[in-house]
């Protein structure tokens, strides 16, 4: 048996102890013979959202066997534009890689040291995977090895040598096509570093991790305006107007003859957001069209934080440019250790197994996860009576989105309940939608377009037929779309599949609201005590923990 692979994304931030600045979402992955054995998204254990302090915790997690780290392993770390080194708090796990001035689609030999017990220690067989490459390779554990004649693209807020890169995979070889900060950098900054969009959403620069979802949701309320696009471009998108936001309002007044305000209820602001979103979509699609015109690839593997923009993902799929589009559920920085581990395992000759998204298993004791029909019926009864239920079953999902194991659920045919769940329980902004989870056969019935495979990971949105407006009023956004997660069979998620099947067959409920089990500003719940504490604090009606129903009087 070959040595296992331990992969780390833990690059030290320039100012680690501030609310996550440049580097965020530290994570660790252990793979053996192509299979993920353990995965840790640090925030789930420390309960600090976007946590970037793996260096402070990794030794303790290993010493206490919370992470079951083997004595002998191959170490691989992911770099970042802020650096190429990692050192745990007491220096027992150290890593450093030489600076690379161009991208390489392989695990690059590096320098590492591991002191595993007492004073014993030794050099670790070490490698570095560049940030961009790790993003792309995060698709491997969910779709299998790269198919021939594929375009591999990473688009992120910032990686190691750019925010955008593209590779060609043909005849078993990886060829770098492009890599830079310029081609799409201006567009990605709308979501992580733009004074106008941040002020529009009442966000501070330190909140750059949460702005993308807010801006995408807010943009759906408005309409693209070509005159606004011209105005934005003439002013370089007002990207550097930090603390000079009144100048943006004055410019709008002079150009459009209105007195705008940074108010999310203002139609002009909604149209500005929609225009920012459309510019981003068009820039990404134009880049892919240009690449396709030259290389004629069958498949697209797409990674990086920008791959969470579901509206753009949908347009890519529906453009017909590619036969297949592959995006990991952890396409943002939370999946970097998974991508690095998968690449090194592949390089070692191991076949990467296809995994479910439920891999967040550090510190989890699953016990028996049998499903009782009585539990399904009682859970359904609470939901049908307007209840809101937290789900904490088995392992947590990878990535930022709940996919049925760490979810808050409610019936989808009640708009008031949807608003209560989003705004009162989770304390989210009024304009942010909640998503539905439904059986795939139902999704195929209620959507205008075909249901694509990205729906399995809630990575695409779909236009809902008006005849189902009443059935799905709680999950249809202002633009008549819904970000559907589909379940094709009970193998996808046994409890949710059983619950959805029962609700549809016995009560005609077509979907459930499915939003992450956390309040705003908190990580998704991870362990039993997190779930019980959050359920009590949120005043939920019930909690399903490891397929067992607990009503609120027992929290």
C-alpha cells in the first residue's frame, strides 16, 4: 500500500488575526489510494467563519487524534499570492516551496519537516501545488479523471500568479494557455474588491468573502442597463472610491438626473447590481468563446471562487459550447486541499474515486444512521404545520453550501415562512433568496430548461414554469428562477430522498426550502453540540440529528 497523502491549505495571511483578509477557508485533506479518508474545513471545528488559522490548531488536532494523521505520509501544500510556506505554531509541521514564476500542472517537489511524537522528527516527502491548479483539480473526486480534449479553467479573486488561468488537456498532456491578472481581473473584483458594490450592499472590505453571494442575489432584483454599463466603464467601475462613495452618487445624479442613494430598495441600485452581474457574465462567456474558437474542446473543468456564480454557470451550460461542464461543490478555497491531494494521488498512479459531497468528517461520530418511517412521517407533520427544522445528519458537506446534511428546511409553498426563515431565523438581508431541494423527476417537471448535472451540487439556476408558482412560491426568486438541488436516487441522500418522496406522494409537496444550518456570520453547524445550540438559539421547531427527530422542548 502506498503512503497516504496529507494536503494542507494553510498559507499564513499578512494579518491573520483580523477578520479574514486575503487568505481564508483553511482546510486539510487526507487521501489514501485515491480515496478521501478525512477532510477538515477549519471553520467547522473552530466555529470562526472563513477561519485562516490552521497553523494555530493543526498540532493540537493531530495530538488529540481529532485528525488521524499517519506517521509517514507524502505532504502537499497549496500556495497563494501571499506566500509559499506553512509552519505550525510550534514548528513541528513545516513546509516551504521555491517561488515559481509560471504555472505547472503537477505537484512540484518542495521542502517539508514533520515532528510526529516527542522529539522525533524527519524530513517529509513534500510537494507544492499552485493555487490555480488545485482549484481545477478539486473536480477530480466528484467527477473522476480528466477527459481528453478538455479545457481547464480557474477563475478566482486571487490565486498565485493571477486570478485567471486556462489549460488544455489533450492526449494525456497539460498545456498552459493563459495565466494573468488582467483578462478577467476587473470582473472578478466586482465581487471581492469594489467600492461601489460593497457600499451598495453595506459591506466593509473585510467582508469580501460574503459579498459574492449577496451581490448575485441582489442583482436578480434589477435589470441590465446599457447606459449604466457605459457609465461604469467610463469611471473604471468606481473600483477605488473607498470612502469617496458620495462621489459615486454625485456622478449618478449628473449622468442620469436622479438623486440615488445606497439603499437596496432603490431601483437604480438594483439595476446597477444587475449590470455588474451581466458584465461579469459576458466577460466570462466571451473568454470561453474565444478559447473554444481556437481549441474546440469537448469538456470544461471550472474551478475557483467565481465558479460559485450560478447565473454564469447556467449561461455556460446553456450556451452549448461544451458537451459537459464540471464544477466541484467546493470550487472555492475550501476545496484547495482536496484538489492538491487529488493531483498528487493521481501523479502517484492512483485512480481517484468518485465521492459524495458529504466529506466534512473530522470530529464526527456517525453511529447508526438507520431511517425509521415513523421519523419521516413525524418530520413531515411538523413541516406541514409550518415548522422549521434543522438537519444534522452524518458528515457535513464540503464547500460553502448545505446539500441536505447540514440544512434548515421548511415547505416551499409558503412565502411568509420563507421570509421568516431567511430574515428572522437566519438574519439575512431581505433580498437574498433561499433555495429548494427536490427530487430530480420533479425538477424536470417544473423547470423551463433541462436539468443539468450541476444541480446535484446546487451550482446552477433554473427558470420555473408559472403553473408551479404557488407550489414553489417560497423558493422562486424575483427573476422567476430557483437554485435547485436535485436528488436522483436515495443514494444521493437517503434521509432527504425519503422525506421528499413521502411529502410528494402523500401531500403533493414538490420541494423543501433548503438553506444552510447557520445564522448570518456563523459557520455551518458541524457537530451535535453545534446543532443543538443553534437549534435552540434559532428557536427551531425540531432538529433531525443522525436521522433521529428531536422536538424543540428537548433541545
